[in-house]
C-alpha cells in the first residue's frame, strides 16, 4: 500500500510518501510545499498544483490527512486551515484517491505509544520506523510521515478488515 501523509498549512504543507508491505515501511519521498505568494488564493492554488503533481507521480492508494482541530483562542486559524484542507481534499478527489482524516493525538499514539508526545519524540520514532539515516526535518515532514505510518498501522490491524 502506498500512502501519502499530509500535514496541511498555508505557509508550509508537509508531505511524506511511504510504501507499506506487511510489517515493512519505506519512505519514498518527503518534503514541504512552500507557497511563494502572500495572497491566500495564490497559496491555495500552489498547494493544489504541487499536490496534484505528487499524486500523479506517486499514485498513492490513500491520503492520510491531519484532522482539523480548533484552538478557541484562534478560531480564524481553524478557518484558514480549512481552506488548505479543502484544496488537498479536492486534489485527492480529482485523482479518486480516498482521504483518511486522522486526529493529531491518534497519530502520536500510533507512532510513539502516547497521544501527547513531543515533536522530537515523533521525529525519532519516524526515523526508526522508516530506517531513515537522519531525523526527518522540518516538523511538517515528520508529521506527514507519521500520518502515513499511522494509516499503514491502522490498515494492518485485525480491526481493519471490519471497517471495509
């Protein structure tokens, strides 16, 4: 199974493509989409275009996308993140790739064993699970790879056959 993990953002959208076969996982590609324009519409367009190119190149079986969460002090941030998630979902739908939404705490739990792990703990576990020579950086990349790992782990579990 090929899974594209995406950590959405308007300034930096992290992505990580893995191949999962049985208990083995391998990183195929990882990086960050950094829109050039300060204008929201241009940023969203660039995220959509670059993500569409990645979907075309790697042909994933699924997109694992970080679920939207709201911080009550910053509701506008949630709305803006919804825009980024929207163009990501659109790009995946245009390629008929299912989008799996995963809460940040579930990702941390799947990768490190507990839902309140630090960024560094997530990075170290991602490095170990994918046998990477160095820590995946920046955080957007390690988060995207962790999303892909989380979905791969979900699909391997005995409960996965009941979800289908």
